[in-house]
C-alpha cells in the first residue's frame, strides 16, 4: 500500500499548528482549516498502521504534545452537539440551503476519536496525553453509558420510511455517528486500562465511574449484535453484517476490547487494591461467569486467569479498600467549556446561524472543493478494511454510482432504492469534481 495522504514534513506543519478553539468558533473558517488538517492526519495514521509503515503522525502528536489539544477539540464538539445543535435545529429562521457544513462539524468528533483509537494503542501516546487522560476517561464513560443503555442503538430507524427535512436528516446522521463514536470509545478505554498506572486515573475508572459494572452491562446487552428477520447480525468494520450459524460464537473485536478492559481493571494489583468488591459489585461481576464458555476462552486464553479470579470471588468476601488520603487530579475540559458558556447557548446558536452556517454559494463551493481533495477517492479506497459494501443492502458491491463515483451498489435495484438518500450528496460531489476539472483546464 504505497498511497500516502501527507508526507512527514506536511504532517509536522499540521500538528504544530493544532490549537484549541472556543465554542463560538466551532464551524468558523479557521476551525474548518484545522478540521481538514486533522482529517488528513487521521487518514495518514490509519494508512501507516495498515501498511505497517513508520507511524510518523503518532510520533509527531507525542513529541509536539498535541494529544491534549485533540482531546479538548473532541469534547468541545461533544458539548456543541449537546448544548448548541438542538437549539440551532429549533430556530424558526434557520433554513439552510445546505447542511453540508453542519454535518462536517458533527463528523469532527468521529474523526478525532478515530485518530485517538489509532494512536492510543501505544503507551507513549497515553503518557503524552498528560492530565487530559482523565478527561478522556470521563468522555469514554459517557459514551459507554449511552451504549449500555441502548440510547444509541437504533436511533433514527423509525424515520427511514418517511420523507424527512434536511434538519431531520442531519439529526439522524448525528445519531448514527454517535453509535460509531461510542464503539470507538470502547477501544480507547481499553488502551487506557492497558497503559495507565496513574492513581488518579485508576481511582476515576474504579471508584468514580465503577467501570467494571458498566463493562458487565455491555457484555450482557452486546449493543454491536442484533437479530433481524431471524438472522444474527454483528456490527463489524462500520456495517451490520449477517453472521453464518457456524461463526456466531466468534468473538468480534469489540467483544475482545471489553473483556481485555475487564481483565485489566480486575486483575492488575493497583486496581484490585482500589476497587470496592461490595455485595452489589460482586453480584454484577459474577454474572460474567455465565459468558465465560470454553469457546470464548479458546479465543482469548488470558481469560483463564479472570475465570479463576471470579471463582475465588464467588466463595470469599474481599476486604473493603483502605481509605487513603490522596491528592487527586480532576478532569477539567468539559467543566471549563460548560462553565465558560453557561447561559449563552442560544446566543451562540443565533450567532453561528448568521455568521457561520449560512455561507454564500461561492463559499460553500470552495469548501466542498477543499474537502473533495481531502477525501481523495483512491486514498479512501485504500483505507477500506474489506471489499466495498452496497450502500442500500450492505452486501458486497461491484458497481459504483456513475455520477459521483462515491457510493457502491450490488445491483441496479439497490441503486434506485437508495437514490432519494444519495441524491443531495451525489449532486454536491459531482458539481465539485466538475468545478475542479474546469479550474485545472483553465489554469493549464
């Protein structure tokens, strides 16, 4: 895989320029420039890992100490989506010609969690995150709680068979992104449990958030598995895929991440000393024994130790953790953003409608051109973990949309069925590509 998104010298410039923004600046021209940088850094980081090349994006983010900036910007958009976006959707005078810009803001959170999932696999990334690891633990807890409660599971499904407005469609896209983001948070949290030995972080995971019990709930409800028309489906590589009967006991990557997090949280010595194995927590943890089959342990042999630990826990009453007086760090990013903007949510929404999300036709076209270059089709295809899937039914696809080249289908029938949803995006991509070609022709 020789395709590159950016070269190391470009990446260094992008990483060096990363900065934190205020909530009011979300979606601004400067903010969008940084979004493009992060998008390219994310794609390059994935390509480097896939091709087993030098992970220079990760190295730059670590050495230039920019991981805390990424965490801040991710939480900034999370706050914006919770506090500003709902108000913006309800404003009577907001009827955008295009929701393109708004979607890119919503997508920004997914881009950053994707990049963090790629780099946090490494211990030096976890260390370079510094105090922002606490904010990242809180962020992951919020996402895992949503996932375990089922709040992100089938959001938007009830609207699929009726005509929806552009704002409603945007809200549905936001719900779909939230599910993807929450799944990425599962992996990020697992990497934190792998690498951290900070007393404050361990205390936050075990005592403040009781993450072992959240993990038990995730294993119990398995939000990345579902039954449709008598068929078992699992969410793998960004798609719901039907699983043949002989493969249904195979562990997915997400199952593995949850089990490994539990292994770390329950078996590491520092964690065992901190966790309160009271009757409620003990009863929750013992539910895991019902899931620990021979087939599961064959796939993840480390779980033999966890199985032994749970057998021992079932017949003992562990002592309560000692009360220790420690100076504990606390996460600050979410609280600081909310405190700075409390009472200003509506004013920010009105300002952004006027100044940010009502671009001229020319502004929108220029932005679309830049993003079309960012999302280079050849590069995007090299990022795919498997063959393309049909945009309508999810089966393996061999035919492309002839106009935009950006969507795949297995049969003509699926393309026709999917056209009402694909139409706007197709038109925008086609117009942008045509404009780029015209500009290139004129300049030559």
